[in-house]
């Protein structure tokens, strides 16, 4: 049996991302990606190794875009010398990102790095997820130091609640992730306009 035909990894990734956004994480399978992209099952497995590897690759690519977006905003606020503003900026970044890329934000909120860290992952995919965790941890530490001059667990956890847990909970609570506080900005969307739903 010959080697599976190679397909452009970026093209397969784009098909997988669209499948995830349109159908939800449970429907992102190797077979579904094969059908969606026209690539053989063998080519899909050759590209990603496993379903876990596929999910990790798609999610980590999105997460890296988001963290770069968030870090650049926080750095700008810290440059102005206002740690409170930097913390607020970091906390509002998920909603800001959702306004720029609602599909990407929806994909990000459907899971997290811990859930994607399965025994089936190869070293490269696991490494990508762990680097993202370290990058986020470094950002939380920077904010804790700016706020209180502290790097201890309690300080970093407090920042995490403000920057990660609370924004995610607010965005997930509302079906329209681009408007986490419905009713407070009535001029941004009419009562009759359709709501976008998370898969």
C-alpha cells in the first residue's frame, strides 16, 4: 500500500476549523474532515496523527492568535503605567476578540488546553498546548506583579479569576458571545435582530 497523498496542512486546518465552528467540537472527527476536505482518511491521519492531535492543533492555533492579541493590548496599557487599566484591558480582551472574530472566540470557548491534553497527543501537539499554558501564566504573573508587586499563587489566582474565569463565564452564559452584557448596550443590537448561537 502506497503512502497517503499529502495535503496542505493549512488547507486541512482551515477545513477543520470551519467544521468545528459550524458543527461543534463533537463533530470534528478524522472521517468528517476527510469528507469535508476531500482528503483521504490516510492523509488526514498522516497530517494530525489522531483526532486528539487534530483538535489540539486547531484549538492551539486559535489560542495563540488570541494570546498575541491579548498580550499586545496589555503591554500597551502597562506602558502607560496604569496596572488597573492593564488588568481591565486583559479582562475585556475576550469580548473585544469576539467582536473581531466571533467564530474564533466561539471555538476557543468550546474547550481548553487541559481538556485537550490526552494520552493520544504526540510530543509536538502536547508541546504546543504546554507553551500556551506557560504564555498565559507569564501574562498573569506580569499583571499580578504590576498590580501588587507579587508573584505568589494567591495573587496570580486572583488575576486569573479576573482575566480568564469571569470573562469566560460571562461569555459562555450568553448565547451571543459578542454581547456578554445583554440589555446594557441596547443601541448595539435591536430587539428583533437574530442572536448567534454557540454550537
